């Protein structure tokens, strides 16, 4: 049984109902659907409430949308974090590749959302791209106060182990299956088994052999196969370990 730790059920090519049927057919039994901006917060909440306990959600403002992290949006997130379906603050972080939002605005939104996670005792789901130094610095400010996952990890070995040292886990997407991702595979091979997760980031980044299609949670099994091979373990061992990792970190997810 698999958990897809990061997907966007509201943005798939198929309906959420069909995505869940497809997922269950291959053993994906739980999905975390992600809030990224004010416009989708109520949507992901409604999906999680409708399909709980197969679906959970996060609430947060993505770095691309950091300018939308207003006091009103902060209050909305804060008021819903105690609900049983909301398992983390996310997707939050820094993105200096696209720079869709001013970097100082991104950092301020990132810090304030980490503070909310600390207040509620929740993990975070972090997006970081071309911002490794600032990501590590800000996470370091919250060492011992906030844990979570670096979602869709594609960074350097230094970022991976720097985050692990700060108490964060690494979530691996379909990128690990790509031909040009050897350095990522080398990093994944060395990650501690009790600190990894698998995800799709659906509808983005469909893994080989599904490249060219819109990603969906059922495709996480292809990523899992590559990760299991890299770790030299069976799929069953990886499934058991990643479920355990999820329950250790995301304490609201039911067995």
C-alpha cells in the first residue's frame, strides 16, 4: 500500500473520483492534496472532507503566490489547521528560478507560515528551487520547532543532507526516473531509508514510462520501483517504510 504525499487533485486531467479509483487499483490508498493559493484552499478542503480518510489536504501559499499571503489569508489558514483533514502547512518555500514574487516577500511569507506550523504542531511541505542557501538558513531558524518534507526533491546532495540534519525528510517524485537525473539518483541511493517519501506532484512530472501523459496518483508506483531499486530493497519493504515515515511525521494521517 502506497501513500502519495503530494498531489493536486483539483488540477488533474481525470476527475478526483476517477483518480482515486485508478490509485486504489494499484495500491495507492492515501493521497495528500495540496493547497497553493487562496483560490484553491476551500477546494482542497472540500476534497479532503469528501474523501477522508483516503484524502487529506494541506493549506499554504506557494512562493510564486507569496504576494497573496495577506493577513486575511493567513487567518483563514490558521483557522482551518486544527481540522482533522488538514495534515500540514504547504506548499510553502522559496523559488528563485522563476522569481514570480519578490524574494523578500517570499521569505516573509515562508517564515510566517513556518511560524503557523510551529504554533499548531504540524509538519510542512516545502518547495525550493534555486534557493538552497536561503532555504537552509530559514529552516535553521526553526530547528527543533518545525519538521516536514522537501517535496519533489531535485536539489543538491548538500541540500538533502542539510535538510535531514535540520529534521526534515525528503520526498521523491517522478523526476528520479528521468534519464538526465543521475545525480538525483546518486543522492537518493544514500538517503536514510527512514527519512524518505514518494509522491507524484500530479498532474506534473509524470514518471517514466508515463512521460507525455498528465500525471496522477496511481503513477507513484513507477517512482517507487526506481527508489526501491536504488535502495536495494523490495517494493513491499519500501511501501512499509514510507508508510511508517508518513505516520511518524504526519500524525493526523490515520493507519
